[in-house]
């Protein structure tokens, strides 16, 4: 424990070393907006070209503007815009609103409201967000399963404030946000053996990237096993003696979203193991419930290194 | 730890505050927890599985944020400091330009608190027994050993089986311009503690131990991305090192004090070896005509492992030239190559097209290694040369799908995916498998309050030649056929290498008739048929049905509830095979029908009793799960000896049941503008019935006569009931 505290102290000092220059930089009052190389795709629109200006929006939507001003995006757009599009403020996302303002809110022509009743195609709505956010984790949005099923950014994120966490999510947690559609997965997390998601130690995005990825199931790594190795690096090997179904896919035996069986196994051993092992003698014996082949850890009472063994005599995963 | 974070947080920004008009805001919440009923220490295995619930004073949360008119911000979030599951997050940023994060997080993992062991861990990973009992058992007649061991194990000192993961994470994102993003991340994970592990000396003498865990993982990720409106290019590098501070586990054999061939006094097994992984990634994408986007990604990975080999056995009574190690370590090297190319576009206004191709190649370049002899469980010399297997494979996936915007509120998607595996033909039974997966999806949104989503796919998994003896032949270097007692039955088709037909579908309805109500019923189904598997997994059927409902009749009342039923049924067929005469006795076939049924639900309601002053919250979760493992012999076993016929006869396993009830009620009272207090009551009831562990003790000779010289941990997961009352106060800064 003393070592851990010592290490954490060193880590803390490092963190401060990183943070200090940022904080010292804060002494500069109101630095000028960052100059950017690119021009925004939207034209720099003078107010008379269909744009009303954010002040006009705030005249009627003051409560929403106040809420938005507290968000990170609100602070950037309203206080520290970095480019011409961000300087448009509200209209940078919602589009020119002069007609809307002149009509006393009667028309939304040329605007995107992002509300549930907004008939603007989802792809067009999302394009507004992607105009600034199509980087890093969102690089693979186009063509992703969520994009192709018309999921809107605003289905999961609450842009105008009142959202939860760093991602301004629609619901207090990622589980609840993803669980709006993935109800079955949300339910699985409540089963008796589960990873510590409900305890707040993991989230859906610990393994998945909902914005798109290069892998199946929106996994953050190239394969299922690479995702699992992120935390379970001891199972990465290579080992002298490999167990092929383990090597190929952890979910051959485990259900990572939760299970009614120990170790998140898809089925309790020995039945799980007996689905593939029909050699001779004890693996094929149906067994009774009170033998050492069945109780406690069942097959793993003896075959303890079932994920792979590096022992010269570990061929049967006993050592 | 808490102070380490708090002191700099307060000192740094506040020195700047005088020069800018910023300030610190946030909130702090703390109080006490009084257990009306607290589970007994030995019953807290499940209760404290991933969390710490101490009694007395607790600081639940502290959140501090420094902001000013400048774009600089700093945040500190502390959760449950001083507890086993504490976490700290420090974030400093210049808005839109640089973000730096440091996080410290602890996660306990309790396996059981109702365990015991007579072993003393003299050094980490070294488990010694009282030498006297070893001498007595060695000298005793076989018939007397069980009672001697039973007496010795009564009583047994209790131990906790738990470990803790401590993680530190540094992350930095720098956006020097609107086109560049640079990211760096370092993760440090330390796992410390124990977990249960089974060991054995051949068949009759099992010893379960609290395996010592002392492991560290270092992960570094660096990436740079250039992205403008025409496309992007990104590069990334990841490094991961696993360091196990313990190489082996050794333990005394309770039945022997001295070594001899066939009778070891100690056992030893190798713990997971250190390993290193590198992964370099290059990705690029470009916008093309037809509103299309073409992107490609290539990754190259290397994994190395070369821990020193330990000798075949710790048993000094076994000596043979066959046990000479061929080299000092595995020299393990895995090369992975991953490629992905995707084109997605919209050639027509209402038609979207998406094509992708992926290839993943895992290539084991470890030099061949052959062991001329082995020692089975430190007991016996096995004079058989065995060669390590290399399980290389290539997995390819290609897909094409079309999305039609058929009408204003109707979207239809159809596609086809092809998945192909090439495995090392020398070691897996099937070298090639191909899966064809046509699919379709329909999304219908006729009104803003109704959204119907459905999908269906059919998958046809086809295999090449099934070579039952592939692995065995190339491992032991002999020609193997069905007469070999180590060989699998020729009628077996392992489920991942079997012909399979799959139907999979789901339907969801999102109903929001007004701002007060929302209702989301869902249903999903999956059915797998393993068409040619005479033995092995034959059928699977899984379905789930349930839904969410929310009701907010006014701004003072809100209600939420959900329920889900999941069922999974599987049928597998096996055959008891006893060499030499009963290897193919079809009356020894047995069929297991396994079923899991789980019901989960929760509700939550909030009632504002007095606006801005008093709020009542009620919530609860429930989980009922039953696992049934039934089995039957289609034909009464006959043809062998009476003992063999009995061994081939199946019985149903007792049902495994798990129930969890969680109920909480709280009253929030806002005393003043900044001060509030909360009174909470929590009830939790966990009830489990699992034949595999509920009767397990340290000595299990009474349960199984063949285990009467074995020592277990008796690691039970026990029921618990708890009631507690929490009183917390919170203060809001600014």
C-alpha cells in the first residue's frame, strides 16, 4: 500500500506539472481567439444576410441561452469562438434565423431546431454536429451501424445544457443513455455475475465506441480479444499451451454483458466444457452434482490455467 | 490521498483569482451511514463484490470547478475518498485547445469472505502446510487419511479472497489548430490481492489455494490526426506491458512430506508470464463524389513473451533426461495485421450505400518447440514428445448494405455480410469456415410520437472438412485415429466449427404520445441450429421481451419502470466413452437441456412534495434468475460393466437460483439556497442457491468420497440482507 501511495504521489506531481502551465497561462486576460487555418464551410454571414445574431435569439430564448452558456460548447461559441462558424453563435448550428425572428417565431424556414418534431433528415442534422466534431472518436461515424439506422446525435447528447457528464448525455449514465435502445443489454448488467458497470467502475464506452469503429459490434479495438486484453493483459500470452477457442474469441465461453453463471460464463461447467470435449473418460461422463468434477470450480478445480499455460508440462492446463 | 488533490487544487487557481474574475464553484456531499442490519463479515462476499460500504462517516462526493472569463478551467472530482473504491479525477483545460486529465480509481473485487485455508503464505505465492500433518498423513494407512485430514482442517483459519485494481490514468488532448488533434494517454493498473485457484496432484488430491495476485499493466497510447473537410489522416501507436511480480505458485502436498516419483511433497504451477504488445495504426479517409467517403485503416501488431521456463516439476523424485528443457523460454512472438476499407456514400438522395472489407491475420511466429517428456501434475513422468501448437488464423469480413429512404417516414435497409476464417489446418479441426449473412431492417416513423424499429438476419455458417484428429496428430507427432483414447469422437462438431443456421430478429417500438408518457416495448429472438452435429451443441434458442415506461404527469411527479425477461435454451448431446470397449457405445449417449431464465426490473419515482424544498425519491431493482440443467439418456445405458453403465447414466443437476432485491427511499430537504440534506433508507436482499458452491467446505470428504484427501477454500458466496440509513448533507459553492 505504501508503494501505491508513493506511486500515486509521483503521478500527482506529474499531473500538476502538466496542469501548471495551463493555469499560469490563465493569467492572460481574455486572450484573442485562436487563429485557425481553415474557413468554416458556412459562409461568414453578416446579420443582414438572413442571420439575426445571437443577441436576437437570446431575446426570446433567454432561459435556453443561459443553460447553454454553462456548457463547454456554450462557453466556446458564446465567449471564445475560434473560427467564423463558431462566431455565428446560435445560428452556427441552427442556421439563419432572421426570418424566424421577423415572423415572431412563426416560421422555421431554413432552420434546424433539433427537436423531436424537427422533420430535417437525421443525416442533415448530424452533419451540423460533425462539421466540428468529426474527429478522433467520431472519425468512423459515416457508415457506422448507428449512422445507417438514423440515430441522431441528439438522441444521446443534450447539447443545449442539462446534459450529464462530460459528454452531456441525455441520461445520467452511459448505461441509461445506451439503454434507451439496448434494453436487453441494460437488463443483463443486473444479472448476478457482471462487470462493475452498475458500480460505476466501467461504462459501455470502456469497450465500445458508439460513434463507429473499424471492428464488429463497434468495438474500440480490432478484435474482441484485444478489447478484453486491455484489462486482462495476463491472458494475452502467447503461451506454450494455448486453448484455441480462448485464443480466437473470449465470447466463445463468456458473455461480457452479464450472466447467471459464475465468471460470466455462458453456461455452468461442466456442461459448457462438455459442449466441445468428447474425448474419453471423465470429460464425457455426465457426472453427478456432488463430485469434484462438478462442484466448486468444476472442471477448473484441476484445469486451472484454462486461458493458457506457460508451464512446460501444462499441456492439459493443470500447471 | 484526498489532501494531495485538494491542496494544489485550492492553491493554484485561487492565486490566479485575484487577477481574473473567475472563481471556484462546486459541491460537497458527506454524512454517515448507519446499518440497521449489516451482513455478517463472512456474508459480505456479494455485497462488497465491487464496492465498499463502510459504516460511520463518509464523504460521498466532492466536486470543485475553477472557471474564469478566460478559456482556462480546472475541475476536481473526488468520490468516496478513503474507501476501497475511491476515485479522483483532475481535469485542466484550455477550452477547445488542450485538455489534461489525471484519474485515480480503485476497484475492489471480492470473491468470497467465507473462505478458509490451513496454508500459510510464507512468501508471496509460497504456501506451506504444517509439516507435522504432512508427516502423519504420509505415514498413515490410506484408509485413515480422510479422518486425519478432516480433524486437521477443523477448524480452519478464515481468509478473505479479494483483490483490488488500482488504476492511474493520464490523458492529454491537444488541438493546436482546427485540423490537428494530438492525443496521449498513459494507463497504469496494479492488481493486488488474491483469487481462488484450483490445483491438483493427479485425480485424487486437489488443493484449492488463494492465488497471490501482484500484477501491473502499463499502457501507452499516442495518436495524431489531421482532419479537414476533405478527409483525414491519423497515426497511432499503442504499447502495453504486462508485468507479473510473481512467477510461480508453490504449495505443499498434504499427503506427503518427502518427494518420490508418484508422490510429490510439493506442487508448482506457472502464473501468467510477462508480455509486451505493440500496435501501430495508420488510418486515412477522403470525401469523394456521390456524397461518399472512403476510409482505410491498417494496423500492425506484435506480441512478445519470453519468460524463463521453469523445470517440468518441483518433485525431486522425478529425474529423466527427457525432462531437459529445449530452450530457456518460449521466444513467443505473435504478429497481427489488420486492414479495413470502407466506402459509404449516397449516390441518390434516398439511397445510401455502404461497403466494407476487413481482414485480421494473427500469425504465430514462435519457433517450434518440442518437449520430449512431461510430468503430469508433478506426479508421473510421461515419456511422450509433445510439440507446441501454433493456432494462426485469418478472419475476413466483407459487407454491402443499402439504405433506402422509401418514404418520408419509412427507411429500409438491406445488406449481406460474408465472413470467412482460415485456420492453421494442422491444429484446428476445421481450416475454413464461411458465414453468409443476409439481413434487413425497417424503421418506420409515421408520427413524431411513434418510431418502430425492426431487424432480421439469417446466417448460414458452413464449414470445410472436419478433421477430428488434426490437433492431436500434429501435437504428439503420431498418426492418430478413432482408436486413440485421447482423440475426440468423430461425431462431435465443436460449436464454433460446426455447420449452423441462425435466425435473429428484434423489434422495438418507441412511443411518446405526449410529453408525459413514453413507452418502449422490445422483443428479440435468436435461434441457432447446428445441423450436422450428431454430438456437441445442437440447438440454441434465446429470446427477450420487456420494456421501459416513463410517466411525468406534471413537474412535481415523475415515474420510471422497466422489466425484461430473458430466456436461453440449449440442447447438447454427448457420449460417455470408456476405452477400450465402450468408445462408441451409442446407449451411452446423453442429452443435456440447459435453460436460463432471468427476470429483471426496476422502478424509480420522484415526487416534489414542496417545490424547491422537499423531494421524495423511491426506487428499486429486482433480479430473479433460474438456471436449469436437465439431462436424459435417450436409451438406457447398457453393454458395459455395471460401473460403466452407472457412469453413463445422467441425472438432473439441481436448479441454480439467484434473487436480488434492492429498495431505496430518500427524502431531500433543501435547507437553504446552498445547503441541503438527505435522509435515505436502503434495503438489499441477495439470495442464492447454487449446488456447486453452497455446500462446499474446506474439507469435502462428506460430499464426495473421492475428495476425502483434498483441501478446498470453501469459498462460498452467501446470502445477505441489509438495511441501512444514510444521512448526508451537501453544500453548493457559488
